[in-house]
């Protein structure tokens, strides 16, 4: 049994399975094949271009457009998950009973949500380090 890599086909071959191998097939060890697959499953890419066999490389950084899309999705999820807290507070106010949130907490929540909505227009968007921070107490209200 032998394992092979092919630069032209960008793949692996096992001579027990494949009757014919590409002309550029290079023999690799089972250990090296496993290392490459583990690296790939961890987010790295397999580069088949080196003449002496495939190597692991880090993926290229995401484009600014891709980062903006990811951060908008994150922002939209934060707004959606806090919608219920806002709705509950408004329902409690309209019902005339006591509210789960204090007026200060509700004001803080709305400021956070406003910061989320305005973040894409901020100069530091889409940098993760500049995401609007949630109120410290909010996590307990989302459960």
C-alpha cells in the first residue's frame, strides 16, 4: 500500500484504491498524510504547489467586504437576541405592573442597541475589538 499526492490534481491517491496514478504522483507517508488532514480540519489549507510535496499554509485573510458581512451578521444577531428583552419591558410597562428592568437598565439597553445599529458607519467598523460592548447585566436577561 502506498499513499501519493498529486500537484496537478491537487489530491491524494492510494494505490490500493486507484488503479492509475497521475504522472506527477509523489509518495508520501501515512503520517504526513494524517498531518495534512489534521491541519486542514483545523482551518489550514493544503498547498500542493511545492515540488517536494504538499504543505500546510494559513488561509489568506478575509477581504474587507467579507469582514463587514461577518460583523453585520454578528450585529444583527445581537439585536435579534435582545429584541425579547425590549418587548418584555414594553409589555410590562403597558400592563401597568412592575418591570424586570429598571429605567436605567432599559436606557442602557437602548443605548447599546443604538450603538449596534450605528456601528457600521463608525470609522472602526468592522474591527472586532471595536464592537459595541453589551451591558454587563444583559447576559442574565437573555436566558
